[in-house]
C-alpha cells in the first residue's frame, strides 16, 4: 500500500511541475522576443452606459498575457482598459456621449509586444454623469439649499454647485463640491442664513471620473425659506390612554421614564440621566396595547405651520454604566429607527377632523467607522429631518402633532416593535399660522 501511495504522490508532483513550467513559460519575460502576438479575434460588442463590453477569442500565441483596449476621450486623454488572457470579454468606460466611438482592441505578450490593432465601433448608451444631471433638482430649504438627484447606475460622480448672493451689498460667489455613487442622493448646503427677500442664484456642473463634464446647469434664482424653533412653553400632552382622532396616547410613564420628559427641553445626557419616555411596559386600553407601536401626540397650544423636527434618543438611565458603555443605547435597542409624522386636519379640540400623514423618516445609522465619541456627539445634536424631505415646505396650519413608531434600529430596522420603546426629546420648527 505504501508503494502505491508513493507512486501516486510522485505522479502528482510530476504533473504539478509540468503545469508550473507551462505557466512559468507564459509569464517569463524573454528580452529577445520581438515578435508581436496575433490580434484577438473580435466577436461582438455590447453597448453600455458610457462604455462597451467587447467579446473576442484569445489568440493562440502561448505568450499572450493580456487583452487591452484604448480610446481617446473627448478631453484628449488616452483611456486604457485591460483584461487577463483567460477573460472572455473586456469592458471599456469613459465615453462622454452617445456618438459612435472607435475602440482599439489588441493583445499584449509577456515581452511587451503589442499585436496589430482591431478597430471596434460602438454607439454607447447615455453615460451616468449626464443621466445624473438630468435628474438634478435644487430646492430652497430652511436657511439652506437642498440638492437631490438619482444615479441608478451607482457610478462615481462629482457635482460642483456654484451659488451667489448679496451679503450686505457685497456680491459673494461660493462653490461647493459633492462626490457620490448612491442610487438616490440628498445633500444640503446649510447655514446660509439669508432673509427670504434675498435671491440666491444656483448653477450645477456634473462630471465623472474620466473628465467628462456637463455644461453649467442654471437653476435660476430662488428664495430660501425661514423658520424658527417653536416654543414648548404652551405645549400640552393628552393624558395617557386618551384617544385623539381615534388614536390612543401611549404611556411613557414607566419605571424612570415620563411622557413629560419628551417635551421638557432636556435631552438624556450626562446631566439628565433617565430623561426620556419609557414605553417598554405594555399599556392596554380596551384590549389594544397603546405602547406597541407607541403614538405620541402634542397639543401645540396654537396653530402652527411645521417645517422641521429634531428627535433625541434614549441613551442611558444609570450614570454608573457610562464609564463602561459611553454610547449607551444610541442608534440601537430601545430606540426608534423609523417613524411617521402626522398633522391634525380639523378643529382645535381634535373632536372633528382626521390625522394626515406628513412623511415617514428613517434615521440613518452611524457610519461603521464612526468612533464612540462621534456617535455620542451625533446623539447629543439630535437627528433632524424636514417635514417634507423631498421638497422642503411647511405643513398646513395645525394645532396637533403626532409621532408614530414604525421600526427600531435592531436587525437593520427589522426588529420587533417592542424594541422601539424609548424617546428622549422632540423639538419642532415652523412658524405661527396667520389668523
């Protein structure tokens, strides 16, 4: 048995050595080789957005190491792409339009010799950067500009936003750049702090990584919106279990929590431990558990047009635990990851009318690279959202506001609603409705 085993091992080594020699021959460099390889045999071409996929047969030459393609971009830059000798096709990107293009396809051997060129003609599909440009929208927000766009191909693009305005009689021009490959993007240019009477001129340019760029897209002049934080001094909370427009007020008065803490102006930080509403204990009225999911309603004391919301999460209840876990519960269990907002369309007593949904908000989780300090700072600042995230505007005048839980952070927003049971503070922005 041992002799048979030794023979098998010997044969395996012989074959392995033979294969290694063959591969070594392919990749070994021969300085005196001046013979170019045969060109790849072109099969067909498939148009891609801003590019092409070239199918071919690899030449029979044993020393072919790669198949390459090149073309000259609109900015005069030579763009090259390469694929290993065993790849069935080669992709080329960087075309700036949908005009017919000529690609040079060739083979390269281990000595650096290049085969004759095969010219391949293709009419590429519309590239990503111009698609993004067509989807661009710019909206005046509250002391800010909101830019939205779609990038269904999820290719890297750069956006250059040029905006100008008068600052106490002096014309100011500013450029801000964004880079993204997200399928849907929202970006703000914040802290402009301009009065509504002062117009802002906006132009946007979009480019890709190959140097292709749109002409400047003029979005004209727009007037920013202004709002202010609504005072909480006149806010009133319904008693837990009271139904407003068919919806029951949840009970956050469990253990250390209180409903009233959610509108007291203090967040759950080192100076205010246990300052939150705790909806973790079931609260049943007429057979309905009003705490899963919980609805939190506020009588604003007067009619307001709402613009923005800032929510603060539950972080901790025992200061002694902070040393070992300074992050606490931020952006995880015991907190709300997705919520809906409603305004009351009806009389001030909320006896006649209906709840109208404003929007559903998903609070983004921290970047995986964020430090604990970064996450704590995020939690202390609060999570801000517009009432209408896709197009900033005020709600119709309303006396009542409703906050409804949709999902916790757990399991990528897929955990049970019972896990979304804490809320530290709600702050609203807007303007008082005209009589």
